[in-house]
């Protein structure tokens, strides 16, 4: 169906513009953290906000007021969870995952890759995408909490950023690295 009636188009404009403005205002008030992609929890909030906007625009049974309240509720809940997670480690561990070392000094960490359901081909693809070609020159590949892969090569320095992911004196529970 290409066209139903003018009233539907009018409702879309009348509800859509203020809903969009309300969402932008909420996001500006709540700060940059609301739309970061630091972990899966953040992704869920971002998708939920988009889904809510879509529902408000296209579902006649959802009023503008209900949509604005839903935006506010999602943002307040996200704010509370992130506020708690920066203050209590136990909350942070529930909400956020740890980065996982997938490759260290040119060697694949097969146990960690299996736990994270990542194949060698996917790691190699990330390495190529980063512009690197020599596996032996790669210091580390880390699966970050947001699902992206960070590639550190021998020109990246000493690898101090790996201390959160891997310590040479301990076994990291999430990676199986020595």
C-alpha cells in the first residue's frame, strides 16, 4: 500500500517533530555517556531509544506523552545504572564485560577465542582492516567490551594498555592467557 490517508501523514508530522525534539533534549541533558558504545548495555539503551521513537511515530495507540515518558525512563535508568557502576565494582561486573585478549605477541589464544565465539578468520580480518599485514608484528588483539577489536602492533609502544586485560604474573579468567 502506497498511501492510506492524509490524517496518518499529519499525525506523523505532529507527533514526530516534538518526539524528536524531546529525544534530542533528553540526550543533551543526560550527557555524552547516554549514547556511548562502551559495552552491550549501552548498545541496548541506544537501540531501545530508537525503537521507542519508531513506536511513537508509527503506532497510533502510543501517545506523544507516553513516548516522552518512555525516553525519560530509559535515560534515567541508564543514568542510574552507569552512576552505580562507577561507584561499585559489583554493579560494574554485572553490567559490563571485561576485554578479552585474543592474540598475544603473534600467537592466537584459542581458548579465549572459543569462549568469545571468535574465529581466527575474524581476528585476521580485523588485523587486515587495521592496515597491518605481518602477524608476528602484532603485539595483541583485544576484543573490547563493545565488541570491537583493538589491534596493538610493535610500533604501539610497550603495551601498557594490556595490563587491564593481561598480567604476566596471573591467568586472566576471561582469556586463559598466562
